[in-house]
C-alpha cells in the first residue's frame, strides 16, 4: 500500500516538482498569539463555500427553474428524492453560515488591520467575495418560488430600484422586466448557478494565491518583537489539520441544524396574491432593511429611502477602500479611529438586526 | 298670371300655417273628401291621431291630396304609392317617426328610435315569408285608427297588450310557421298570474307583456341583451317591485331585489353569472307569476334541491309544519335572502334556526337532537382542521403525504352531504354521514399525518449515527494533531 | 520498554481509530449523496399520465375513481364498451362524483348534480361541465392523461 502511494507520489513529483510545494508549505508559519482563533474563519468560510458548491450541484440534478415547475421541483426534492430534504437544508444552512463566518473573518481582518500594506488586494478580493456571497443569498432566495421568497425579492429589488439614476435600469436588469415574474426566476437562477460561481471562483483563486504568496499576516505588535520571540506554528501540517478538525465540527453542526431546523417549503408564489405579513429579507440584509424603515419619508429635499441607500453605498465604498485611507496602520502606528468605527459598525449591525428580527 | 301666382302663394302660406298649427285642412284634403263618402277606412282614420294632427292620407300613401281629379291625384307622377306592402309599411312610418325635427313640427316628443329597435328585435329580424319581416308597425298599432298609447282604445294600451300580443303568440298555427318550439300558452298563463288578474280588472299598472319583454326592441330570451335573459330578470322585475312609490297601492314589500342580491342565489346569478342559479321567475313562474303557496314551497325549491325536499317530506317535520301551517323551506331559510347554509343554523344557540321552536322546556327531544347533531358537525370540523394542520406540517417538513391529503377530500364531501342529510332530522342518519363517513376519514388522516411527522423525527436517529462517526473522527484527528506536535516538540528540544 | 510499547500501542490504536473513522465518515457522507442521486420512482415533477388499471379491472357500465396527482378522476367503461375519463370533482362544490348506472350519467351525491358522459352539466346546480381527460390504451392497460 505504502509502496503504491510512494510510487504515485514519485510519478507526480517527477513531472510537477511537488517537492518545491511541500518545501514551500513547510516553510510557512502561522503566527500564534491571543487572537489566533480568528485565523480559522477564512478556512471555515472556504469550507462552507465547498459545501455550497457540492450541495448546489446536487440540487441542480432535480431543480427546475420556471414559475410552473420551480416550487413543484423543490417539493419533489423534499418529499420524493431520498435525502433531498437533507441536501436542501444543508444548502440553506451553509449559505447562512458562510455569510456569518465570512463576516467574522472580515471583521477580524479589519480589527487586526491586516488589510494594511501589502495586503490591500487581499482585502479587496475578500470584500468582493462577501458582496458576491450576499448576491448568492439574494438570488438563491427566490429559487424555491414560494410566497415569502417572491415578495422578499420584490421588496429587495424595489429598494435597489430606489437608487438615483441607475436604480430603475438596475431593477429592470435584476428582474428581467418591470415586475418579478418567471423571467426574474430564470435570470436569478442564471446568476446563482453560473455567473456568480464563475466570478467567485476567480476571485477566490486570487485571494488564496495572494495569501500563499504573502504568507499569513502578523499582528501589529509582532513588528516590535525579536524573531525568536514570535510564536508560530507550521502551516503544514499543524494549522491545516486544525483547520480540518474545525471543518469536521462545522459539518456536524450543519447536519444537526439541517435535521432539527430543516428548510421549509412554504406556499407557492402567487403573483396576484397579497403579500403575507412580516416579509423580511435574509438576516444579513435585515440591518439595512430595518434602518431604511426608520428613515423619515423626506429628509430636507430627498426621499429618506434614497438618502439611506446612498449613505449605505458610501459606507460600503469607504469600508471597501479602507486600506487606502488608513495611512496610519500602513505605517505601523495604532489607529484608534478605525477600531472605534469598526465597533460602531458592529453595534449598529447587531442592534438593527435585532430590531428587525423582533419587529 | 299675377293672380294665379298670388293665389298659389297665399294658398301655400295658409296651408303652411295650418300645417304648423296642426289643424286638419279638411277642405283641402281631397283624398279624404272622396274616401269619406266611401266609408270604411276613412271613418277609422277620423279617430286617428295623425288625422287630428292634420296629416293627410297622402302622408303615407303619397299622391296629390289637393286635386279632386282622381287620375291626377293618384298618378305615379304625383308620387302615389297605393297601399304600402311588406317592410315598406314600417319605412313609411319611419319617414316621420325616425326624424326628430319632423316629430317636433307636430309638437310630439315621442322617441324616434322605434324602427331601429324593431330592426334589432326578434320581430324585425325574422321573416316567415322571406320577403318581409314578421312584424310591421301596423301589426300592433293598427293602420288607420292609430290612437295614442295612453288612450284605452289603443291596442298597445296596457290593458290591451296581452290580447294584441296574443293575436299571434296564442295562435299555435301561426307560431308554428315561425318558431315551432315556442309555447303558445303565455296569455293563458298570464291570466292566472297576479299581474294578469289585476290587468283583467282594469288596472293598467301591473306588468303586461311589454313591461318585461320591451316593446319595439323585443329580443329572444337567449339574447344576452334581452330584458328577460336569465341574468337580467332580477333587474327587470325590480324596475317595478323595488319602486316603493309605484308599488304603494299593492301592500307588498319592495325589498325583494335587495334581499335576493345578497342571497346565495343572487350572488351565484349576478356575481358569478351562473345562469343555472334561480332568478325571480324560477320560483314565481314567468307568465303565470304568483308567489308559491305555503303547500307548494317545498315543491318549488325541490325542483332543484330534490334530495333535501325528499328527505324533508319523509321527516317528522313535514307533519308538524303542515299542522302549524308553516311554509316548509322558508321557515328556516327565509325566501329572498337565502344565505349559504352553515352549521350556525344547526343547534340550540341563538343564531340556530332549530331554537326558534325547540326550546329546552317546550319540546325537549328536538332540543337535544339538535344539540347532538350540531356537536357531530363541530367535532368533524375540529377534526378536519386538525388533520389539515398536521398534513400541512408534514408537507412543510417534506414528508410524502399526498395520499392522505387526497383521502381527506372525503371529509369535505361528508360535510356537504351532511348539509343535505340534516333535512331528515334523524339523528341516526345524520350521524351515519358525519361520524361514519366524515369523522372516520379525518381520524384516519390524522393518524397518518401524525405517523408522517413521527417518521420525520426518525431522521434524528440517522443523524445521531453520523454525528457520532464525525465526532469520533474529529476526536481521532485531535489526538493525531497532539501526537504530531508532541513529536515536533521532542525534535526541537 | 513498557513506555515505548504503550506509545507504540497508542499510535497504532490511533491509526486504527483514524482510518476506521475516515471510512465511516466517507460512508456517512456518500450514503446520502448516492441515495440522493438514485432517481426516485416517480421520475417527473408533475403528473402527466397515470395508469388507471387493466381493461379487465373495469366492469362494463361502471365507473371507478382513480387518483391523478392530487385530483380524483373518474374512469368510466360505458355500456358500449367505450372508455371515458373525466375530472371527478363536481364543479358545484367540489364533491366527488360517481357513475350512476340506472341513469347512465355521472351523478353527484351532494346536490343531485348530473353530467352526461361527455362531462356536460345536464341538471342540478353544477355551473360548468367536467374537465375531460384523455384515455390511452396500451395493450391491456388503460392510461389517463391530461388533454393538451
């Protein structure tokens, strides 16, 4: 057995020079310090992404996009296909957990200021993936074609339509017409299973390549330490195995969630039916949705909603380019403003999400 | 020459004025002068409203009425037409009657669309000979003795209309040539109706043929524009019956239409356009319109609600109702405002109709039977609701439950059958349907749905196994990491 | 010696545990995935055709209710040995209709609604005719399908 493995390895090594790669990985170290735990969330996000790709492909075998068949095919998956309920529920849960772990990953990088030079591009690619993840969530939400998803999509795209100048054409582009119809379903289906995964894979490749090339970011206080005072752990196998261990725990968590809180079917969407009470977007959109609700109809001369959207847009843009305007961290100095902004953002998101949840 | 011109001028002037004044230019109507001596038609024409308005024979027949030379007067060159034939007759009338200015000249404000309406009507469209339409103006209005519709002498005066229409419509031989399937008993039936009897007594207000069918624009009953097309009947009847002022002398209510419109029948007909639903005439008859008598109500309702009527007739209520002279269906369901029958009608609560008679003290048995019957329905309802809830729950959890859902249809059927069976007023028979059929299905559905939900929880055992395996693997991996790190530590040291 | 031995033992036990639990793990992941890929018996999302039974299952001049998706369909073998399939849901209040031999009609027990064998509502409260389904004979088998 061992011989076969060895000869196979040799065969590959001869052609691909695997030795270099192993050597490279063996040289890679992960800093060990009080906040090391946060390093794992990138890997956890990757795990959920892999789960999403796998279960997504499995769902594709039975799912049929189209207003006449989408709901029925989901019903079919849930009741007729063996373990269909499990695959769908895992897909639903992993989607949520992916966003959650990606957000945690993002904030940990933010507070550690790990985005500072030379890792600006890693930050940007990561943020892009987070936005894409939200796009996945939004487009995937409509696919079961039930009442809730139908109206949530309607409301969601309406909000996008409120953006000045480009909003209306964005809304039409998103809906594939002036209204949410079967055309929207095919369109979002296309986004969900082809366009977004394609872009995501490329960005993910860049993100991982950058990490491998630049190594794992050290916390700022490491810069003042002597080389031997820096505690580290080899990336391979120590960190990778720990990563795998965490992945297993997450898989367990997914299975438990999927069995105890399975995805529900709801009732088939009816374009002419009245919206069910309490239409809410997915939880990660909730804080935005809720803040828009609190804005008055008119602020000075523009609509409250429009102002809110513009403010959120500006905030996201600022957040996206934080490596470029946070000069202090880039110089290795402490920047408290960034930390306070981050804390404010987290508080804001948590409070409004809770408010939106109980509303 | 000058004299002649002057004479002609003054003649025209005078003639023209008298024309406008509407006075009969007797002396100048030479047709009349001669024909009066012949008698007959001219005598009739004397009473004619057209004669009184100063219209000469020539108005309809053409020719020159100013000359006493017969050859000249009735020559083609003078425009003499003779006796108009076929469709020309109505066209002659329309020559004036379709022209507003012309009618105003004679001080008349009559409508001017009669020919138009007639042409669109069944009488103006159909023909028996192929040459002319069935009805011309003179068919109903007469030719020479035409008097105002308001005059009792007119054949189209309300009291005379039935006979006028009956001239053709009661003539089986005539009707055969044109519409063999049409009944010819309308006038006879009409004479038995309340309308017809009052009409015969000389009251012009109650409905006659034209009140419902229209006068000039009469359309076939199957024509959706007809006033007596099924969907239009309630409104047609309500024209008089909802008019409190018009109905003042007759001492009957005027809220039938309002009540009917909110009833189960009215909604089916007026809102859903279900022409199978009864309109006024379905219960009251059309030509022989009469309120059904107490003893005939169940037969009238039973013509559609046959099962209910049968059950009722063999129920103990039949005798009791007969004895008390209670109208059968109406006592519980009312007449015009018949509401959809719900279980609220059954039982001993305030809204229930049973409690109108069956109070606890008066006739105790009926009271308890009603109470029991209601409790059966209540338990079926509750059981069905539970079954639906459980099926929905199982469905939402992705369990295959369509067979049970399909079966539960029978509970709905049992509920509807119970609505019929209640008319037997027999506890056993009612129980057989509600409990034997309905409750049996719902109980079975409930247990099947519960089983499905239980099966769903069975998944947790499978989960337990896989969680265990993954946990063991995680633990092994953890130990493996520890082992490696121990090795690494020992290597470094 | 004993220390080394126990270390060795522990290591081999760990190896054993690791390899068996990896196999178990693979099984517990692959089993659902493979069962998922195994096509279910009803391999269409929507019912388009249903086997009503064999010709011999139907007596002459009788009707039988079959399940078509979630709807009942009445399959009638007429006196003249023709097969007819119609929706069995009464258009009045959704009761299930039945074939009435004495009348040669489709009859609804709830309110005495009657339909002829082409589905036309001929008497009683039903406002509309019954929907007609298609009959296909394949050898001895009778299939019912929706009319296109």
